[in-house]
C-alpha cells in the first residue's frame, strides 16, 4: 500500500529517457538514449511537463529528434505520473507502420514500462493498456478515435499534414483539446513542419536579434504556424564562435559561393553570423547547440547565454528551431538539397526542402502579375486576326515529350505586340508526324502575313529540333535558355563535320538569358496599353493560357542571385512567349512596312481593324 501511495519521481521527460530508454540496433545512434544530443528539444519536452502550459506548439524540420522526444513525453507520463494519453498522427498508415512499432520498441527498452504493459488481447495496434491507463493512437480523419474517450495528455504530430477537418467533425487540435477538458492539468502538444505562408523577418533594434514577424492570418496557410504565432514565439538561438553574440539561425543566413553546383555547395556551405559576418562551419554546430537558448521577442541574450527580459504571459508555449540545427544533417546537405530542388524546377520539391529541411514557410516572393491581370491584356480582336499595325509575325515553340506548344505573336512599331494564335501540336516528338504539323504552321499565313522567324526550344529532343531547323534553315532556328548568360543573347554554330570542324553556313543555336526574356513578358503585362511596347492578347484568350504566363515567378535569393521558380507545372506558354520575343530581337527589330502582303491586302486589313475598333 505504501508503494502505491509513493509520489512520482521528480524528473523531467528527458531525464526519464536518459535513465530508461535504449535505442535498438538500426537506429541512427543505437544504445542508451542521450537527450543532450538534441538540446533544442529539451525545453519543448519540459514544457509538456510544466503545469503552467495548456498548449505546447513546436515547429521543427525533419531529422531533428522530434518523434523520439514525443515518445519520451509519453513514456515519462505513463511511467511517472500516469494519465490517459491520446496520440494523433497524420494517417492510419503512419500510425500502424511507423509510430506504433516505435512505441513498442520504447516499451521493450524501458523495463518499468514493459512490466506495466498489458500483453495479448488487452492491447491492440491503436490501444495500449499500461497499468490500467490507456494510450490511444488515432489519426486525422478518424473522428471515432479522436472523440472516444477523455485524455489528460494529447499529442498531435505533423499537424500541417492532416486534413482540414477530421472526418467532417472539425479541426483536429480543437477536437483533441476537448478530450482533456475534465483534467485540471490537461494539455495538448502540437508539432509539425510548416507548409505555405508569407512571413517577414524583423530585427529588434534593442536586442539585435532577428525574429519572425507576426503575419496577417490571410498571408499564412500553415496551421502550425498560425498556432505558433498565438503562443510565446520562442526561437532557438546560437552564439557565434567568433564574436560570441547570439543570433537565430535561419535559411537566409546559409551561404555558399555564387554559381555553385549542388556538389560544391555540399562542401562549402556555411552559416553567416549577422553580427560580425563570420562564416561558421559545420564543426562548430555541436558546441553552438550545447550553448543554445530559446529567446522570445523582447528578450535579449548576453554572451554568457543568459536570457533577460519579460517571459511571455501565455499558456501556449510555442517554439521554433531551424533545420540548420540538426545534428544529423550538415549545412552542406541542406544547401545541396535546395539547389537540387531548384534545378529540378518542381515547385513541390522546392517546398518540401524549405518546409522539412529548414522548418520554414514556403512562399514565392516573386514579382509576377496575377493571371487576372494577364486576362486584362485582351484587346478588341479574336484569335487568328492580325491588327493593321502588325509588321512582322514570329513564333516561339516549346518542345515536350508528347506535344509542341507554340505562340504566334505580331510586332509593330515600338515593339507593341499582339498575340495572333497559341496552341498545341500533339504527337510523340521523337516521331516525324508532329514535326510535319509544325512545318504546316511554319508555312501558314494569317491575314496574308507569313512568319518571318520561328524559334524552337532545343533543351529537349535536341536532335529532332536541329533536323527541323536544318530543313528550314534561316526561317526556323534552335534556341536554348540559360539561367545565366553574360549577354542577353548570342549565337553559336552547332553543325560540325566528321572531323569536328564547324560547317560553313550550318545551323546556328541561339542562346539567351532566360531571366531577361521572361522578365520582359511579365513586365509587358502591366505596360500601359496606350504606349509603345504594349502587349495584347485576343479577346477569346483562355484562362489556362493566362495562368501559364504566371506559372513561374522571379525570385531574388538573399545572396542576390536570381532564380525562376515554378508555382504550377504548366509554364510552356511563358517559355514560348519568351522565345517569340527573342525572335524579333535576333531579326533586328520590326520591319518598316508590313511584310508578305500586297497593298490591297494591307488596305483591307486596315479597314478590318478600323471596323473592329468601331464595334468595340
């Protein structure tokens, strides 16, 4: 009886883990658990034990020890101060295949827990009985699991990966909060990598620390970030090994040499101290983490790591720690992952790196117009019609595996331009049929006006593009866009003989700076339509075309380098429009008179245009 009335040990979850847990073979670091390996997790797990807080919110990247820390909270509470616990993961598969096996491994490694665990039919995959106290495992979209019984401690893992509502029953965190309403010391701990949102950094002039600003709710889509903003907003800070001043590490402070390949960034990436400008190598991370402290807005940290200033009066203890702090991922690995993702052009891959690699919100802070603004460029003519002011027609063609996407644009004085037609030519681009269709387009006339130049992207199906351009030499030219080029555009010969020497009058490949030509397209969208250089679309232009024009956004990195990031997968019409602009540039500008039509055709076209204006 005396043993049953014995008070729980006065130890925190991390102390319990160090004394009881042994990680099995196959773990990243098998053997006795060492909580000090991830010192940024210690305040988080201790807040889960602190009766001051009703909610604990933690934003972390992947590979940070988050899941093991949550397991420590569970094991500690069941062993030292038993209460029913509800753990909620993002999916049923995650619970059954990842979390439940790790919980069982923890029970087996901690002798006191294993002794208390009910075996056989008294426990299942999603329900464990420990000395009469339950540990229930649920997932988003399972309202029965989330609302079946009360719990003194609720843990929500990967909140942002969950459905907006749990089976139509409401927000997951609100659901689990209701589970501990009858417990005076009940609390909910929520953790996740973040997702989408736009948030700025701001330096406190008094403390010298740069914090995340509180963003407007409409600028943040990430549920965990919104929850974090409502809390104490603690951020993990480091001391610089050179000047000893503390700073909060984040992606904007990760540096690598300009124009680095991913492999070079892997070897040379460092973190820059915002105070003294020192470049800090990976070898200092363990010591910096060991001396690291959490600091909230308004608080300061001296060079001894002593935090001063008012502690936030908030029962939601919220924490943010950068992925740069992970002991299992180097600065170089983070930089390489980002550069690889950018090179892939896949926006989802880039977002995954920013979210899971750095623990930061993903937002494209580009200067692209909105698709509705593109739509407003529609003028009083329809597809196929050629306004009288057009002097030359040019075309840009983007090559895909199963189609050619093209744009035909007419240019007049002052580079005022009108899109005449856009479309797709479907067919396997390694077969001749689709190239015959392109040949028909090349030879087509619009209101009697022929094409004066066609540019075809040679980044894909290079040999087929070269063959087509050889066949239509002078009228069709291959092009290749570059992220960086010392000139806006330049030509090189691509045809060589069997001896490797350039063939005289062979095919010219036109290289161009993608940033310049895509930026031109975006800048023209907002160009005044009554000024030379205006950019027009036919009145029947599709919404899909307008969205493709802004499918990429121009982003300036903290280093000053410019990258174009896809925000949707279909960007082919933007590429085609950029190539069309290249064509009028390499042609040398717009002809003084309309080319390819006689005076009667030109007069008729002028009358047609005048009639269209009267009907507007």
